[in-house]
């Protein structure tokens, strides 16, 4: 058998894909948990990933090497101007202009809405959303094989009043949970599909130990951890686009 015979069209397509992860977490352990969660799904799909933190030299010289961009969550508010605000805004605009694929998660979801439509689209929730909640999905290729998901929420900010450029594709009783921008493969997810039960427990315990009001805003629609097994498909479906 010739070597080329083992490369199916699907495999060849994946070999031409490469994802850039822009991680804005503030502490090494959190950076690692996010990157590990993404890597698990990237491995399942068979796509190469490189991980960046803000201000990595030479980032903009290698943009054309990447087909996908994933923007992480963060401990800071997407409403705040941060040292990386200009760099991340430029990165998003380049990916949009070049019709590349973007997935913003939590802070990434909020910041992308801000960068593409203005600060007024991001607001602070009256009550933080932490824990596991049911999310209502529309029929969409990003949600292939995902049924009645229960998703991890770790946020104080959310998005609202999105202009017509944005299509809302998922919601829950608290806020917009997912959108698509201009019909392109550009998406925001308010929740965290990258964290399994162990990582989720780490983040929830940190908030629980720091905020005595935690029991009053913690939500738990999770009846069985097995319900979380499908949630990695949010990332795998994106990377497979």
C-alpha cells in the first residue's frame, strides 16, 4: 500500500488546520487547566494547536499559519481596558477580515462582542452566574450531537443588545449563552465546555472559599456527571469546521 493511500480526504483536511489559543488567564495553574481542556478536544479531532499568552513576540507575523482562533476566559471583566485590549482587538479584526474561524469562551465571548460592536453590549449581571445550568440550543452545526446540555457557568459579566450582525444561537434563563457573527464561523460561548469535573471543582471551590455569598448564587442543574461527557463536542465541532 502506498503511503498516500492512508491519507483520507478528511485527514488531509485536518492536516491543513491549525488553531491558535490566546489565553488571558492570570495564573499558571489556571492557564494550564484551560490549555489542557482545549488540548484534550484538539487531540480527539486531530488538529494541531499552539498556545499563546499576550505580548508573545512575533504573533502577528505568523497569523497566516492558523485557521482557527480560541480566546480564553479571564478573571477580569471584559468591560475593563487591559494591557492586552489593543492586541486582542487587532487579532480578532485580522481573523474576521481574513474570514478565519473564531471561538470566544466566557471572557472571550464577551470581549469579542465588545470589540465587534462596542462596550455597551457587555454588562455586569445583578447576580453572578456560577455552577451548572441548562442551556437552550437552536439547531446549528456548532451543536451537532449535543442534546439538552448542562453547562458550567463562571461569570459576572454577560452580553446583551447585540446588533443584527449577531445571531443568538443559545440562551438560558440568565443571559445569552452563544452567538454567531455575520453568518461566519465566528462564535461566542458564555459557558465553559473545556473544563471537566475536576477543573470545574477547582474554580468553583475558589469562589466558594472567597465569597461568603456563594450559596446564594450557586446553581446546580447537574443530576449526573455523565451529562457533561458530550460538552467537549462544543469545541470539537468548532475545530472540525
